[in-house]
């Protein structure tokens, strides 16, 4: 074994075979990455698009995932995949399986250092592989949570414009279902447009208006959307004029947007305090006190 490690030609051959095998595995894993980029909306999917082919390959490990005590996490994944708009991309079991494969890749990849750097302490390599495996293991959770929050914020920002469109269309005499379809066409591309198109398709397929609205509120997971859905359900039950409801909801949404802007403005000074202490104040002290310290050292010498 010692002679094998000390032979540079044998080490180069083994390293080449290892890298070739790993490259083949990566190419097989992500061979449909181009199609995923074309099918996915990178505006809200982001880096998670790199994990979509990986998640699809993990569908073969369904039996393994079922045997693990992951019932609660599967429910959480199903709920957040639905809220992030990725529920049509892959299933919760495939998402959970991506944790396992990323952990295996994180463990296996640093092991190539054993071949490339035979003199390095094996304990350091093992610790590094465990650290990298742990980081990659939690990566899907981080990205899914990030996508869900970004999608929720995008829906919140687009709602005032959507409510204004709905108010104009409904007061012009258009029926509610057709107004939803027309407003989604006039809106810019984004999560709210996708949700409204999905809501319109559910109505076309025969889903009751109340049930479709409740599912819309659950997918968006926004207090403002729940308030809007509750108002529409009450309007349907009580027979209140739809145009009046839309106009009132638009005013409430604009007021809520002003409140959020004021909250962010009030938090800005506190958030700026940390970078000022860490970066700006030391620079100012260096500029002011630095020349005095240099002169003092020169006098001492």
C-alpha cells in the first residue's frame, strides 16, 4: 500500500478514474438541467432549479423515504411546496429524498482528497466531509423556505394592482370569473398571476367558488389574501355588490402597504447600526487617530 501511494503514476491514474466517475455521475444526474431551466420560472425558483433534476432522480427512493420517521417533515414539505409554487415540479417524497443524496455527495466529494493529498491527516478530511455533508443536507430546507418567503412577498406587492384591475373590470359590468381571467392576463408575470390562473382553472373544472378561494388563501399564506378571500365568501353569501367589496379591499390593501413601508423605515436605523459599528466607525477612528499615533511613535523613537 505504501508503494502504491508513493507511485505518482498510479495516484494520477486513480485520481483520473475517480474524477471521471464523479463527472459521469453528475452528468447523469443533471442531464435534463436545460429542460428544467426552460420549464422553471427562475424569478422565484432561483438556485433551487439546480435541485429539480436531483429531486426527480430521488423518486426511486420512495420506499426508503417511507421507512424513515419523516411523517411530520413530509407534511411540512407538502405544505411549503404548495405555498412556494413548486408542488407541480416534484413531490414531497422527492424533495425529502434530495436531502439524502446531497448529504451523500457532501460526504463523498471530499474523500477524493485522500487520493490527491495522501499526506493530509485523514481525520481532517473526515471532519470536512461531515461538515460539507451537513451543509448540503440542510440546503433544500433553506432554499425552499427562501423561495416561499420571496413568493409571499411578491404576492403582497402585486395585490394592490390586481385589486385595482378587478375593481375596474367588475364595475364595468364584467362577471367575476371572467374578470379574474382578464385581470390575470393584464398583470405582469409573477406568483400572483400564476395563482389567479390556477384559481380560474379550478373554477372552470367545476370546483366550487368557496373551496377554490380557501385553497387560494392557503397557498398564498398571507393575512391580506385571507382577508380578501373572506370578503369574497361573505359577498357571495350575503349578496353584497361585488364592485363595492373590491374597492374596499383595494383601499385596505393600499393602507396595509403603507403600514409595511413605515415599519421597514422604522427598522432601518437599527439595522444600519451594526454595519456602522463594524465598518464605518473603525474607518473614521483610523483616519482621525491614525496620524496622531504615527507621530507619537516617531517621537518615541
